[in-house]
């Protein structure tokens, strides 16, 4: 019987355990984030809403995102200088109108959001260790966290998942910076 093959993520997991505490978490180099600041926030939010409407189509159809109806959720990817403001209207996610107050905020760096999306780290762990931070309405935050925890992305995003896994690997190896 052949010996079991090591996980393709073994080196990443070993590296992550050394460099993923709050003070040493990988971050995007500041020079790479410069162009992101030139894109208007509402345009970023509208683009993300279109993507999420496709990814969450079954949940939207089942009303599982209704907790966001007329509520504003802000997602801040701090090291990338990206801020998204989303709301749910008539069963679809869309960019929130300018000036509407945030009901919920989720903040973190690119690496933590990639860990969440690729399932390399449990959402509870990311939030408990404050690597991803929730603000605003606690009940909305719990709904959002539980929804993220329940969705299996593998069959929905196809090749994008491989790209996100590679980006996570790359950031873990080369993106370590002190905060």
C-alpha cells in the first residue's frame, strides 16, 4: 500500500501557523493597493453585488439573506483599501445609497477574507481572534457569520477557488508585514 500523499497545503498550513497572529498576519504591499483607491466605492460595491447575486442565488431565492433587507452592510478590506457597502432590495443585493448609515460592518485584511472564502480557517476562529471584526448590529452580524459558515463555495465559484487558494498561498509566503 502506497504512503498517503501529503496535503498540497501542508507548507501553507505550517507557514500560516507561524505568521497568522494579529501582529504578523500577511498583508498586501501598500504599493499594490494604490490603484484600488482610484475606483469609486459605489462602483466597487455594485460590481461585488453582481458577483454575490450569482454566488448566493440559491440563498437569495430561499430568502436566507432577507435579514439584510433595507440594512447596510459595510465590508472593509483594509490592506487593499477597498470598502463595499451593500444592501438587499427586492431580493437582490445592490450597492447601498450614499449617506445611508452602516448597520453592520465586517473588517479585515485580504488574507483573512481569503482564509474565510477558501475554508482554510473557520469563521468562528477568524472572528473570535479578531482577525475579522464585526461591528454594528450584533444580531445581523451573527446572521451574516452563520450564513458564511453554511455555504459551500466549491461548486459555485469553480476555477476562482483555485485562484483564491493560490493567492492565499502567495500572501502567506510573501505578504508578511508588521502592522
